[in-house]
C-alpha cells in the first residue's frame, strides 16, 4: 500500500509540476487590464525626439535623443530624466543604440534624419563606454545626418552606421559604414551614389 501510494504521489507530482511552473511564469496582468491602459506623456519636454533605445529585461532604463536637445536618460521608468550629452559640441541626435552584449556601451549617431523643412545637422558618431556618463567622438563627421546605428549582438566592436547624408544635395559621405575595431577605423560597405543616402538598417541576428 505504501509503495502504491508513493508511486501515485510521484505520478501526480510529475503531472502537475509543469502546470504549476507554467502558472508561476504566466503574466500577473490580465488582457483586460492591459487593454485598458492608455498612453501618457512622461517627458522630458521641450523638443521633438528622433531616437530611443532601451535594454531588454530592464523596464526602467531608457535613452532618448532629441532633434536639437541632446540625449536624455532615465533609470526609473521616466519619472526622472537626466541630460547626459550637454558637454558635446552637437545636440542633434538621429540614432541611439545599446550593445546587446554590454549595456554600458552606447552609441549615438548625430544629425536628425527625418526630412522636413528644417533639420539640424550632426557631427559624426559618438560612443560611451560607461552608460552615457562620458562620450567620445568616433568619426564620420562629414556624414551630416545618421539615421541608424546597429551593433553586433555578441561583439560590441562591430558596428554599422546608416548615414543619410546631405538632405538637399549630393555628397560622397553617405551610405553604410562599418567598423570592426570599435570606431577606430571605418569602411564604406554600401554606396549607391552621391544622391542616395541610407535611411534605415537592420541586422539579421
């Protein structure tokens, strides 16, 4: 009888174990509650924003880049925002990217990339190795406007930059540029002509 009971208990545990684990991993929020949520402004105010980047698994830390107001960072889900790019000579941001393999490595492409009647020019691409506390210019100053920065998923030294270039005229410094040494050197890997820039870029993971 004892053996039979123990076998039955083990079988019951084996059957209910995965269900219990599945229940623990289920979202605590119902579809009805999530559906009732509405978007609201959480700042910062005073400028239009042209870029944003977050960290997978961290719902509180975000970077946003504005068309002419630099880069702002929050570590509390938008309750407070801190300007972290004010010391740089350019304040127009077109792209932001955080290295998937190292959250301290942040890249910023300068120059607004959205074509409109008046857009701000940039001054190349910048890199931070300390989560935005300090920044270093890493080249591509003549590209003018950078629309996207893509970082390799496992190697933060490999970066691709999508450069729109001049908004209203020809220039050779546009297209897609790649570095394999963290920005020390750049290679133009895609160039159509002086009148064709890059407006978006993705990397197959």
